[in-house]
C-alpha cells in the first residue's frame, strides 16, 4: 500500500493507547504478575501500583480515591450506576430520569428498568442539543430515584448542565449519575463542582486500553455490590483486578491531567474551528450541530446537504470518521441526538462525526477538509 496513511478523526469512538501508557503497563504483564490480594512482598508492590492508579484517576476528577471503583469500561459503569440506584430505592421511588440524548449504555439500561416497573422520563433537549432545565425542574420530583444525564454528548459534543441538574435532584433527595465517558480527559471534570453521586469513566476514550474504566461512587452513597465474590474493591466489584489495565488507566489519567493543564486543549479547539470553518465556507448549505452550545473542543458534527454521512465517507477513503450512531452497531441508524434536537431526518442522515485527538495536526485537518470538500464538489 502506498500513499499517506488515512486521517483518523474518530477519537470519540476510541483513542489509541498512548505509548507512555503501554510502557507503564509493560512490567505488569510479565514480572509483576502477582495477585494484588496475595500477602507477600511482590504482591504488595502490585497492590501499591493499583492504589497509585486509583489515586491518579481520582485526582483527574477531583475525587477522594476511596470513591473510585474499577470496572470494565463505560457501559458497565453506566449499567451499575443506574441499576444500583434503582435497587437501592427498591419500589420506594420509581422514576428514572435520563436525557433524550443518552448513550445506549444509559438509555437501554433505563429501558430495561421500565420493564421492571420504572417510570422512565426522558428530559428533552433544545435545538442546540442541551437538556432543558425548565423541563428538569418539572420532571425531577420526590418520586425520582436517579437522574442520569451525560456530561458531554458523544455525537455532537454538547456539554450538559449537570451541576444544575444535580442541584435539582439533590433538592428532592434523588441520586445523580453522569456518564462522563466523553468528557474525562477532554475537559476539566470535578465531581464536587458537578455535585454528582456517581460518575462514569471509560479508559479507551482517554488513551488507556479498552476493557478498563471506573465508576466514581461518592463516599457514603449506599450503592450495593455489582459483582459478588472474593470481596475485591471493598466488596463492591469482586474479581481479581486486571492490574495491567488498571496501571494503564492510572498512567493515562496522569497524562490527561498534564495535557489539560498545558496548551493542548486550546490548540485542539483551534484546529477543530479551522476544520469547521473550511467545511462551512466551502460547502453551501452545510450544517454544524451543537455549535451554539458549550461544546467539547475536539468534536465537530457536520452535514452536507443531499448526502448521507455514509455515502460521503465512502467517497473519502482517506478519512476515518463516524456517521449517525454507527459506533453502536453495524446498522446505519439515524442519530438519536439529532432527532431529539428536532433536526429533520433528511438533514440528520447527512451527519458526519469528526473528532480530533491530541496528536491531530494541522496537516491532518487540512487533508480531511480538502477530501470532504472535493467529494461534495465532484458530485454537485
Ligand atoms: C457517552 C458514552 N457513554 C458510554 C460509552 C460506552 O463506553 P465503553 O465503550 O467503554 O463501554 C461510550 C462509548 O462510545 C460513550 O461515548
């Protein structure tokens, strides 16, 4: 194969594992293989590595390390948070409030609870892709067991008013969960500023491996055990810890904290804006979704008129990006987020989801813009 490598602009789907993360994990596959629950010195050193990783993840989200529990990733954390809250309230509170733009890990969990008697309420979003607080005031009440609203949307990047939702939820005694899978590592996240009880972290969205994540559980929140067995993770999620993956997530959390404190985020947002400008200027009638709202600096949800996202990307073999809800499965389904925003179906079909990473360069962005614009012009 000749020619330049494809431009990867699908970092919201997943990130590569950072080489420094791979290096940090290295010894824990081989010589440091010991079970962290064993009693001898070598195992105690492995336990210390697990706890150092916990401290690093906690620091990234402004949490007490005691509140960080390892999971297999975002989906598991979301399932546990919502099911755990439902189990705690066990018939005493029957309402589960989510937003209309949640990832299926939340939406499908809530839908499953509906079959078990929950009254699932989906908070609407406005035309900019942000949850409507007026609706939240009305719909979050004393019947509510849990409110689960994502911090940043995976499709269009809009940042949700989680702190305000949490205030409302707390005023009526409900638990608050936020799926921060897309936010952690891309923007500052602080569990106390947000006022949440539960928060989801997904490793592979922040340059850690797939198969590791965390659920933040505010100390004192009586969330029941998720996996029972040998009592690891304070009895909350039993099973021998995947030490290399945990060490990897810890290393990724440290890198993310450094990146957030440096010039990276502003540089990334400037590149995203450059791409956005080009795609709006060169393609008549093109749309960018969520642009009027606070938005992740790496995300660009764009549509060209008369195209489906899949057809446009098929015409751009040098770009790796997402369409509709493609990351959820093989079928091409329209974006639930755009639907909730009231975007007409024929416009929503055009969605191309572009998301930048830490190493995305100006050249990457320019090559992607050129390819997309050329493809559109060739046909029109
Ligand atoms: C907002 C959001 N929540 C949850 C998930 C699921 O995370 P994981 O793939 O780690 O299970 C994703 C991944 O696409 C996501 O974007």
